[in-house]
C-alpha cells in the first residue's frame, strides 16, 4: 500500500527521498492557490522560478505575463502579484496567456522538488483533483509544504492533513508522525476552517496587508475540483495538456 508523508518545510527536503514519489506542492497563502486559479481561468501554462530577475527575463523571452511577490506584497515592475483575484477580476485579460511567477515560498518549494516522479500543485481549491490523481498513480505521496521562509506554517500543514484524510482508505497514513499530526490538525480545523486558521501567523500577516478577501477565497474547498496543475518539462500545465 502506498503511503502519505509530509515535509513541513522545503528546508527539510534533504531528509526525504523524492524518487518514485508524487510530490504535492502546497502554498495555500497564496502561490499554489493562485496557480490553480490561473490555470482554471484560461492561463495556458505557468513558469515557476525562484528569483525575480529570472522571472523578468523569462517574461521577456516568452512574451508572457509576470507575477511576483515578496513578503506578501506585489513586487515592483511586475504585471501581477500573488493574489488569485489577479486571474479573476478582469483587470488583465489572462485567457490564452502564459504566466511566469516567483514568490517568497511556493515557487522555491516547487523548484526543490523536481526529482519526484510527478510534481503537482495542491490547494484547498483543488483538493479533490489532487486526491484523485494520487489514487490513480498508486505511488507514495510526499506533501511539500512551502511554509514561511523555511519555517513551519499552519495552513499548509492543515491542507496536508485534509489530503491524508481523503486518501486514508487507499494509502498508509499512519506510519509517519508528520502525517498523524497533520490529520489531527485537519480534524480540529474542518468544522470551521477560516476561524481555525485565523490563528495562523501568515493569515495575520496577510490581513495586515488588507488581503482578507484572498484568505477567504483560498480556503474554499473544491472550487476547482478537476483542475490539476502538473509539471511537464519546464512548466506547469493542466493535467492532460502539454
């Protein structure tokens, strides 16, 4: 039986083997939620990079939109920040466009996880799609939490617990202490997820930036239940697209 394990921070990835596994990258607030929303709303593909200079260079090279965030704020000189509403509010016509994105935490976690057999993007918005894909693959799953600047964060771990709960009938979710802990957090949180996560330091940080609307949207369960961004060659595309 395949297993589910959880890496609480990209800084811990050297302790894990990615070979033969499905890596689920999660940065609930807000990179992976924004990527899911972008591809669900007509963006053709997403390049994910670690550095701002690389983001700008790829944007010029591929004539695509640029999205960048540092410390929760949109980086200067980029078309978009790290809000899912950048792909929803109509201020920019994103349909049929590609995007290159760089964020404080999420894109770093992705770039460090590319040794996995499959790399997919997870969020509460597409929890069902991630679980369905994992069941079809029947490989060990490692949830890679983006965290905050190398440290543990609550919302990514609660998502990991929700995914483990979804997979409990078909996967071993009891052999790793990290998975057990994450499931306990999800069981505490699920009755009122927004209220529970108001305790999170990152939520408080976002709310101080007047991004409460983003917080509420990113916690919607299965807003996009069939949308699964997957890594193919050098970019993220919707499962089934190339």
